[in-house]
């Protein structure tokens, strides 16, 4: 078949089901014109979890047995995603973030350099706010994230939209950016920004406070490390590949896959250090429990106000 694969993604089925769900988007040349397709494969065969040819053969057989299986109905885009109407160019990347109140942020990057951002009420759905900004080159990746693991980025977006950009220093020194990832690599509760470039570099940035000449401090992104590869960096992911509970950083380049692992000794030292800080509190809580000391409770709510007296 004369087809060009555009993207591939996969995830495990929810328990108690077993198996892998694989999604493949591709463009098939039917002669007159190119047609886009989305194929979803979800059969499980022991020993063939990652054999896409086996999965594809199984899914064909399943569809012959049950014609209604794996069929999707196409819906008008405005019915579910009103923010994606009247797009200025082909979308290269899309990211969404759910926020409290039944709302979501949608961000997309286009081939013509346009970056779109929208706040959507999901009950409608309806677009509440929208922003657009034009860059000087195609936008390969757009990510919505918060810097701290216990905070949200929605407040900053709602207050500033796209009017408060932050530039990553030296990120333009190694040709085009092809991929990006936001993850807490050093376990300090603050996320790092990783970007992979066509110039064969993996760059890591961290949001840090920098004292200025006065009494205040500026908080800026600073490069904390970079690593060179033999070919352009195409994709980055952070996942537990070995099943030991510690995630690995997988970097896909044009000529191969590289796996970067945390130092086990450094990680063990960090765990022991944090346990030593929490140990006195845990021991104190356990002693109080054995002695029957009640745990502190929240104060009771104030009584309701008295009703107004009749005139």
C-alpha cells in the first residue's frame, strides 16, 4: 500500500482488560488525491503486544466478524471544538488542559507560524476567550503546563494570554526546534523544559530566580545542561521503560533511539535524605496514636447568622 505514516501513539487498556491500543494516522495515495486515515488497533495476543502487523491482521478478522466494531462517526468540528474553526493554516500540534469549572484551554501551532490559544466552556461548548500570535516559522510543538507540580497555569494564561512571552536563551542557536517536553527530572517539585533541535542538541531549561542590580529578583528560564547527538532530535518521552518504578528519558533521533537513566545511587541518596526529614514527624504521629492523643481537627464552622427581626 502506498501510504505515508504521519504519527503513531499507544497506551495500555484500563484494568481489568489487558492489551495495547495502537493508533496510527497516515495519508494514503488513492491515485486521484491523498486521503487521511486514522486506524485504531486493540487486539491482544500474548507475545505479540508490539507486533503491529499481527495486531493489524487480528483487527481485520475482528471487523469481518463484527462489522460495527471500531467504527467512528465524524462530527462537525464546531459541535465539540468551536475553537478550531476558521484555522489560518495546517495545525502541526494541539494540546489541551482541563481547568476547574468545566472549562478547558486549547492551544495549537500552525504551519504558517500562528499560535492559537482559547478558553472554552465545555458545557456548551463555547469559546470564552481566544488569543493568537504569529511566529516567523512553523510551530512544531505547543505545550500547556504549570511550572510547579502543585500549581496551575490557568491563572497566568487568563491574566496575560499570549502577551507575556518568555524566551529560552540560546534555544535559537541550534536550528529549528522539533520537539519539547515538560517534566520534573531532578525531583525538586519544579518542572524542567526539554527541547530537541534539528541541530542535534537536547537542551534543558529551568525557571530560576536571578538577583538583579537592585533589591528585587528576576525569575527567568536558564539553561542548566545540554547534550549533543549524532543526528536531529525528533521526539522525547519520559516513561518507566524497565518497570523498576523509576522513569527513563527516551530520545528518538533520526538515526536511533537513546535511553537516559537516572543514577540509582543519587536517587537512593535523595530518597534517604527526604525520609530522614520526614521520619521525626512520622514517629511523633505514631507515638501520639499509640497514646490515644486525638489528631488535630479543623475548627467547627461558624454558626449561621440570625434571621433579621421583623419591623
